[in-house]
């Protein structure tokens, strides 16, 4: 399945008003692949996710996006946003950002399904149970009755993943999905993301400061610097044979880098490495 291209971005330049934030961006996403985009704050990573979802504050000045065979620029603005949110789900950095904290999950799940034209009262519970099982959540009735404020950050992230499974979205866009979590919970969420790829073929684009976390999750890694994709390759190549000077400077900040989690040291991969990356880059005066 990983030979099938489900998202293709070609020579894309996007920004906010007249200010260009990302320029000349090209990459492909395959079915059942995790692509991590790594780089410092302000490098354009989150802007890419907004462009893919056709958020209203984003303007595309050049290039094109092809999603599951459809060129998004050929659709009207309304149809483009509807099509993007039907096919792609978003997991935010803050675990609470996906939900209203004081309304039950059931009410919010039902409203979201209705907005996508996918709600069926008779089958809702069985569909929810199946979606929850994909992210190792049990006791769906109890969880649906709960409000987000009553559950941990990690549980809220997993509920957001469950909602994407319930909607049948084929691509997950994840904006720093583990950085707001403690190291143990971050590892659990990262493992769920890998499970969704391995067992359900869910493609993912994950943006992160943390190259070590990218090494744990990704099939391929792209390196963003000042609005440009300066390097893109297989995870092993990026981690062990980097070509661009900026990639090398990021790697120098990480004490442990491996495609697997170092035994007994989850903090190095999922808890603190992005802070070291940011600090090291600042000490270099922001130069690659």
C-alpha cells in the first residue's frame, strides 16, 4: 500500500495575506506512511498543516495540492474545506483543543458526525466502540458520558484519535501531538500513532521540534528551515547520513538518536529533546 500516493504537494507557496510563510514546497505522502516534518519554531511546519486543511487565514500564491486524486484548487472554497476535513483529521498540540471541556464527548462526537453527514443513531454506539478499540480505549459508554476536563491529557489525545477513526478520515495531521504531555503519556500516544499506521493503514503527517521523536515514529523525515523544506529522506538516512548543515546542527543537539526507543530513556525521545534542539539552535545564532 505504501506505493500509493494519496497526497501530493507541488511547488507550493503559502502565507498570511502578503507575507509568505512557506515557499516552493514539494512532497508526497503514501498510504500507510508516517511523514514527520521537523524544525525550529517559525520554520513553517504548522502553516503546512493549515494549508492542507484549507483554513481561511491561509492564502496559496503558487503551486497545487492533490488529495486522493482531486486537485484542491479546482474546487470552490466551501467545497475544498469540506472535502479536506472529510478526508483529513487534525490532532492539536494541546490535548484539550479538540473538544469543549465542559460538554460530554457523546454530544461532541454526535455533533461532529452530523456536520459530516455520518451520524446514524442506531449504529452510533457500535461504531464508537470499534473506533475506540483501534486506539486501545475500553468502556465506550462510560467515556462518551465523560467530559474532557475530567480526563487526562493523554486520554484527550486518544479520544481525538478515536474521533478521526469514527469519521473514517484517511490522513491524520498532527501538530506536536506529544509535546504537551509528560514523557510516559507521550510515549503511549506515540505508540498509538504507530499502531494506527501499522494496523489500520492510516497515513500521518506529524510536525515536531523533536528529531528523536520523529526518529521513533517516522518512515520519512522532512527538515524545515525558514519556510523551506531543506532535506527530505528515509528516517535512517536523515538520522545517520544527513546532508544539509541545518539537519546536522539539529542532530548534534540530540544525545540519543535511533529508530527505536532507547531502553529506559523515554525522556530523550519524547520528553525533552525538542527543548535541547531549540536551545542548541539559539546558541548558534539561528544559523544552519
